[in-house]
């Protein structure tokens, strides 16, 4: 839709300039100046409306669900440093790996899965 707006605006501005230039020719009239200014103004208005961003389209919310491998029970995860209980809000994805930040001792480490054997 923006491309159509730009094409229509370019045509209107082009004819507006032609009308303004024609007003200064030998057979032109003063009324052509007003028509040319109106056409160019409408064309510039269309360009302004086409380039405006719609409110709310600049930001995107991304929800990332963390799927922990294996049989991990969130109630049993304890901090490696202080032994404090960790919740799902303490786990964040950093560079594709789950990283835990302890809310008690502020220790940050990567969550690893222990082998099942």
C-alpha cells in the first residue's frame, strides 16, 4: 500500500509542478498556480501519511519457553553455591544455553544435565 501511495504522490507532485510552471507561460493564468500548489500539497500529504508508523508496531514481545531436558523437577533445583531454592524465574536463556542466577547469593552459572547412568 505504501508503494501505491508513493506513486500517486509522485504523479500529483509532478502535475503540480507542471501547473505552477504553466502559470508563468504566455497563455497561463493565475488560477493554475493555486491548482499546482494544491496538487503538490496533496502529494506531500500522501507521502507524509505513507511514511508514518502506526502506533504499537515498533515493539514486539517475544516469549521464550525453556524446555529443560530429562526429568528435571523445578522444586528440587538448588543453588550450587549457597543451596538456596531456585524457581523458573531464575533461569534465563543466554546464547542458547540455560543460565541460572541465584536470587540469594547472585551466583550465575550454566545449568547442565547430569548423565542418567
